[in-house]
């Protein structure tokens, strides 16, 4: 059997091995055992096998807790993406280094029960997959990218390609795309990867400032220049001297200000409002807009000459619905940011992730970030299923492909459902599969048996009988 995941159990008690073998189904992962003295040799030997999966989890028993930090340090050197589960030990009461402590997904006993144990294992696999993907992704790039630009889709790769070529060039860049796609993230990346990185990056939202105050914001003003100007003030151009000025939502700039901005871009000099002294600045201009400037030019709402000044090098940010294959990796990174900022944590199971990749995302990455933060409040450190998602994320999904009705009625089989060469006990396999689906339906329905029965297309009485058969409590 070819495995996707391998669980390394470092235990010194044979009875614990027996318990773990009962809890870990061969269809979930391969379980290998080692001691604290020979684990590395066994792990390396296992990884060399063609049929072996990645070591995605390490389970450590209480008997191996002596010199705990030393063992954890060696495991971290072996693979810094491997999470831990502690058996018979309360990790909170151990003096574990912070970098090791955050990698423990659970502390439990071997008799914790199949469901709780399996949920902890799945959480560990999510942990491992997330960090592995991020590590591999970051290792392939020379450009220091902000995390919001995580993704492997062709559209985002094209954006990175364009950024790599223009980041250190002294030219103006116009970044276009829908709201929430990460235009300011691109601008900050361009600044941080340019020769101006040690100087200021100054953003200004041209649409958020009243038109009568925008000139003062950009160029500054002298004392007494207008009512309320009780002292002189420098503008954003002067603040950005030697660095980068980011003009966000440039399409919202009034026409009279477009004329003044064009003059500054041409002459690299200006006067403060109410002043007569000419100020010269060395500033790189980056601009962004969600509007179609070509249409605005045709409607005489945007100056064509300013457009050509700004649009020396265009970069278009794709909408999230156009790169839906990036959603899982982006979710992982947003969860990591949530954890690092101390605002909580949450995980999503495969059904929820699949549903979200089919959603249209009108709010783009910003909407995804809001959803993850909302789910972390509702399900702190829990696993979110498709039934836990807000309804509109399910009802407003786009269909990736249209399948013939005969095929559509047959569910996709997981890789683990393929018949291994060595064969299997079909009755036992189907019983385990049926039990797992019932547990999932109950969890997605928050323990409401009638709703779970509806999800499984069963009668309520039939489901209750099956729950009794598998010894599942009603509050499951």
C-alpha cells in the first residue's frame, strides 16, 4: 500500500503500541514505532522506501519525556514541519521551549477514544501539510514576498515574474485589479525589493481624502495658507523623499488635482499650498486603482497624459475567483498570521476547503481573511466543516465543471479507497468508512441526529440504530 502520511511513534511501552494500532487505521496512515534512542535511524530507513509517505506526525509517550526538549530539538532538526502529540502527559505543565510548544497539537491518553484521537491526528496532518507547502513555496523564490502573495497558480506566478523584473527599476508602476486583491501588498513588495528599501514607503488613498484637502496632503502647506492652517506641514511627497510614494485609488483623484500631479511628475518639484519656495524631491511613484482608466479617459474623467506617466509598467492583480487553486495555500498562511498575532487559531477540513475553492469571492483575499478570523472566533482551535460555513459560501458557489448525471451521482473515491495489491478486508473497511461518514455528518450537524440523517439520506431511526451499532453517543 502506498501511503500519503506516516506516523512515527516514539514509545518505550509495548502496551501503548497495541493501543495505537487499534486507533490508527491503515487507510489513514502507516504507523511505525521507535524508541528515543533509535527513532532517527528508523525514520530515515522508512523515508527511503518508495511506498512510504512523509512523516507527518510524531507521537511521544510519557516514558520518553525525560530530556524532553533535547528530543524535541533533534526532531525539529530532522524536519521543522512535523507536529507532535503527547501521550499521558499534560504539555502545559512541562517546561518546553516556545518554538517546540507551538508544535504540539494535542495531549491525550492512548484510551482517549477513536473520534478524539482521529480528530487530533487530522489536525496534525493539516499542520504538517500547511508548513510543508509554505516552506517549499518560499524556498523556490529569491524575491522576498509578502505572505498575502502566496499561491502557485499561473496568474500569480505571472504577477511575481513581473514584480521580479521591475522591482529594482526606477520606473512608475500602475497596479490594477479588483478591491481586496492585494494591490498595496504588491506596491510594498516592489519598494522592499528596490534600492529604496531603506527609505520611506508612504501610502495615500486618493479616494479617502476630501478633494479640497488632497493638495495639502500631497504637497503640504504653509502656516496661514487656509483657515485652520495654524502651522506649516510637509506633505506626502516630502515624507517619501528618497523612497516610494504609493498613490492608492488614483482613479478617484479629481481632475484639477490630476493636472497638478502631472506637473510634479514631469518636473520633480512643487510648492506647498500657500508657499512660493520650490521644493525638489526624489520619489518613485507607484499607483493603483480598481477602476478602468481607459473607460475613464474616454469619458473625460481621467487625463490621458497622466495615465501614460503612471502606466510605464502595468501589473494586473487577478481576482481570487480566477486563481481558486490558491485558496487552500492562502488559507493556511492567513491562519498562520492569525496564530502569530495571538488572535486565535482554526482549521478547515477537506470538505470545507473544497467548498471554498468553488466560491466566487467578490471580496477577494480580504473577504477570505475576514472569514478565517470569524471562524476562529466561532470555533477556537477547532476544525471547521462544510456545515459550519456561513450559508452564502455554499449557495453562491461556482461550478468548476459539468459532469454527466450518471457520473455526478457517484461520489469521488479517496486515494485510500483504491484496492491495494495485498488486498484488504472489505467488510471491515466498509464498516470503518460507514462509521467515519456518520461521525462526520453528526459533527457537521452539531450533533443533531435528524439533520445528520438528512445529510446521509437515511431515516432518523435507521441512523440511531447505526449509532448504536458503532457505539456512538447521541451527543456525538
